């Protein structure tokens, strides 16, 4: 049964509308000759209802053609609920009327209702035509309902419309949105004649499935076959471009075909250049648009966020607000992403307040609220993340997965496990939800609970494990020191292990100093991802921890020869509305002398408490004293000391490391919290570490 709210009972409309007409004494009489033109020229609901009343009095509503035009106009004016109520009482089998209401439902995003109505139409024996299928297929694509889409495809073939270009194009687009590529490609290749719409749909399917090179190839092939690209084709191919030289070529095509001043194309070009790593060129296009709409602003704000330039993103958002432009959900999501990069709790509060203030301006509140949960999680505040979650009027599987993942990242696996069980009572978990809970179990050492969740995936929920699920299980076994079982688990996997799986084994080998297992995992990783410098560094450190300096040198040389570059580590901390960045040995800060003086004092205090520097985390070919000084100057320690100097005695210090926190800094931070009685929260590339009273929530496994 369709659940569309009907604002006013239809049975009361006749008396109301007749009274409206007589009271106002407005409008010319509706005759058969003037009926259609009067309906189409009605730009307001009140005018249309007046005409409707006159039609009721003259019984013109009994004419199915007039009645269908009336319903169509109601949908165009946004009154889909009333249009559907009129359709319901008509009890007609006229396919034109059914097509009008199906299209109206799709145009107003009532996709599920559209599919239910289509199913009802088939049961009634009403034959769909080439105007029915494109909208029903579009609804399947918007819902990503591949099963229903395939069913409709079978109907298309059964009713003989498989060669209709509009229907075939709709099927291609639908399959692309549902995450499949082979099916739309087969449809496209079998088409005897292809229109521009078909080409557009196929290029769009390439983009949806991240087959970017295929999308570009198809675009140039379309031009070679003599088709002139329309706006849709240019927009789709711009989404596929990842190289600046290709972006320049596409822009030339857009200009040659008269789209240089088309704002939709300009907005897409901004996104294209930002994905090519040229945010400066994207900004040039942005500055050249005189009448910027909300999409233009949002695209540029997002471009800065994607380019890891959060401060520029937030500055542009502030400028937009000064222009009195009301942000929409897309804008706010970009702002939230920028705040997430900064891991600034103060900015998180400001962004969340903006979400609350503008909550009535967008229709995907659940998406923005879920992003706010993720923001608070990544700013180190589970308390606020949980408050947002608890206050949500509606939750979906992504909302649940986000909060579960948050508890796992912060080392609260038991709470994550309880939430997962609560979610199962109302929402079926998907593959993302299982990654969240398995990761949470791994981070907290909940071995039995992790196995329970993993074994329930397919039998209870029909979710087939992917490589990321297997990686979580390897990590879970590795935490418990069961490295042989982890390797046996990998060997029994029904799918090929990827870098995530072998990376989990390598990480476990580091924790348990198992050189043999580390070499095996590293060998597999070097074959799969030989340019990832982190793998070489990790194996080198394992060798150093066991005193195998020659092997460590060999791995470092191999990394250099293969051109793998290690990412420079840095740590950020926000203090008094400013973000400060430190690197190892940093002496660029105005408080450098004070920082290093305090650092020496802090290190002396923790050494008295039992701290011993772990010199395995520095180069081995220098003197012991130099090694210790190099450890002291790690970016994490510099940021922490800066925080101690510039914050209130009882406040929490929050820092962010772009890489995994080093073992020595982890140990030192535990001692620092013990001697200073301060809580320190560290967000690294993998998880959160909550240090307090000499302990860390990660249990020294990360």
C-alpha cells in the first residue's frame, strides 16, 4: 500500500471547490475547448483548484483526457499527494494516466512508491509501454535495487521494448547506478543503433563504476563516430578525468560546442581539475563565474577539502556566508569534512551548530547528521557523537555503522558490540556494518565476539565476506598472538588476499616480533603494492628490533631503488583558534626555546618514573646519546609539550599525527599523563589513543 500523505479528503473537495469558485467569482467558465489550455496555464495550486471545481460542476472530469491533464498539472505544481489521491479514485486502466502518476512519483523522489505502483499495474493486467519503463527503471537506479531492476528488464524484453533507445538507455544508467558494469556494457554493445542518450548513459555507467579510462575512451569514440556531445556527455566524462592533459582536452571540446558559459559545465570543470590535483585551476574557474550559485560555492569548498586544504575550505565557506548564501546539505558535508581533517573539536561544534540552524533547508538530514557523528568521532569526542546519534529521529545502516566504528576506533569494543546487537533488532547489517564491528572487536581484543559476528555474516544476513572482513579477522587473531592460525586462515580464504589482509599480518608480526612471519607478509605486500613505503619501513623496524641491521639496510635500499617514498610525518594541535604543525626536530615555532627546555624537563621526570627510550625507532648508525635526542624531538612529543605549556592545567590535550604513532612516543605519552595528571588524546592514521594515568585505551596494540 502506498504511503503518501493526502492533505485533504477527496470526498470533501467537491463542495469546497464549488464554494471557492462561487465565492471568488473568478476565472472564465471551463469548456471542452478551453479546458486543456486553462489547466496548462495554471501556475498556482489555487488557480488549478478553481479550474478543477469548474470541471466538477460541468462533469468535464469524467473525460479521461482532461482528467489526466489535470492530475499531471497537480504533479508539476508539486502536489503529488493530491494528484495520487485523484488517481486512486479514478479507478482507470488508461496507460496514459498511469504513466503520468508514475512519472510524478519519480519526479518527486517517491521511488519505492513508484515500484509498488508498477507492480500493481502489472497485476491488474495493464500493459506498460515505452513511456512507462524509463521512469520505473530510473526509480530502480535511484534505489540501487538491482533485483527489481532485473525484473523490470525481463518485462521490457517480454513486452518487446528492448530495442527502444530511451528504454535501453535507462537500463544502462540503472545498471551503472546499481554498481554493475558488464550488464550495461553488454546492452550497449548489442544496440543496433546508438543515440547520444545511449552514449551518455554508458559513459555515466563508467563513472558510477569507477571505470574512468573506459569512460574517456567511450567519449572520444562517440566523437569519432560523428556524435555531437551534449551537456550530459560532457558532465559525465568530466567526472572520469584524472589527468590534467585530458582535462584540458575535454575543456576544449566543451568550448567548441558552446558550453564554456554553461554554469553546470563550469562547476563540473572545477571538480575535474581538483581531482587532477590542480585546485589552483579549479579556483581560477570559480573566480571567473560572475553569478555563483550554491553548487558553485559547494564545489570549490569541497575541492579544497579533497585537496587536504581544510583551512582554505573553511575560509571560503565563511566568505560564502558573508554573501548571504544559505548553505545546503552538500555544502555542510564539505564543511564537516574540512573540520574532520583538522580534528578540531571547537570547529566541530561550530559546524554542528550550523547543521542545527539550517536543518530545515535540506531533505537529507540523516546524511548530514551521520556526517556530524563521524566528525565528533574523529575529533575525539564520543560523548558528542553519541548525543547526535541518540537524538536522530531516523537512522539507517550507515548511521549505525558510523557510531559502531567510532566506539571501535576509540578502543571501546564492548560498547560497539552492544550497539551492533541493538542495531540487528531493527536494521539488517550490510558489509560496511560488519567491517565496523569486526574492526571494533579487533581493536579491543574481543576474539570470541569477533568470530561470532564473522560466522553470522552469510547464514543470518546473506552478506558474503570481502577482503576487508578477512583482514579484520587476521588482525583479531594477530592481536591474540595466534600468528600461525592467522596464516592458516589466509591460506584458506576463498578469495585472494589483498594488501589489507597481508598488512594485518605484518602489523601483528611487528607487535610479536615474529621476523619469519613478517618476511612472508612483506614479500606478498611488495608484490601487490611495491610503492607503499610504509611496508618497507615497518619490516625494516622489525629487523632493527631484533638487531638485524644488515637486513634493515637491505630493505631500506630496496625501498629507495623501487622509488617508494616515505611520507613525512607531522603532528598538529589546535590552540586558541589556531592550528600548529610540528615535524621531527622542528625549530620553526616562536616558542622553540621554551618548548625544548620544557621537553627536557618532562623527559627527565618520566625517566625517573621508569621510562626507557626505545632507540629501535631511530637510525642505528649514530651514537646512543644522539639516538635519544632524536627520539625526544619527535613531532608527537613537541606538540604535546607545546600543549602543556599553552593550556589550562586540567584540560585535555588533543593532537593529530598523520602517520601511525611511533612506539617510543606511545610509551612516553603514557608516562607523561602519569606525571602531569593530564589526559592526552592522540588521533593517528589508524585509530584513537586515549592516554590517562599512564595507560592507553589501545592496550599497546595498534
